[in-house]
């Protein structure tokens, strides 16, 4: 999971470049501050999940972050688009979720049938025998 840290840092750096929002202006030279904070918080959550060994949670969070970045491309200044998209794609692709396999116990061997207690064996009780 240590490979994830540099990518998370990249996302946080780009997200941290949020400046003051200018109302009514098209994409400026910085990310909208609220968007930058939101993505930075998501990147933090991915790093926490990865550090805790919860790769499946980290994978899910990184997929959500990637989707949000892709949907918000129009709000991202051109100079940040490529590194941000490369970073979130790389992050989501690097995390491998291997669900924990629960070990199933083999079925116990069937018990032999119970004897009824009336079986005495096949003894010759002096009936028609030799002797």
C-alpha cells in the first residue's frame, strides 16, 4: 500500500491548489476551494483505509473520487486536468481489493448407524446342528 501514498499526495496537492472562487467566472487558474477541500478529504480517507489494510474500502473510495473528478473536469483549470486525472486513475487502478475468504469447515463424516441391541449374532443354538 506504500505505492498509494505518492498518488494520494498528488491528488491532495492538486486539490489543495483551490483559491478564492470568483462568482460568475468560468474556470479560472485555481480549483474552487470547496471542491479542493472535498477532494483532499476524500484522498485522506483513501489513505486512512489503505493504511488500515482495508483495501476494499480504499478501492471503493478511490473509485468514487475518480468519478467525481471526471464529472467535474469542466471546473478544473486546464493546467491541473491531466495530472489530476492521471493521479486519480492511477490511484484507483493500483488498489487491489481481495475480499477475505472465510474458511469453510468440511462437513463432518457421517456417523455409522446405531445398532439396535437385539442383534446377538448368528449363533447356532443347538438347532439342527452337528453334534
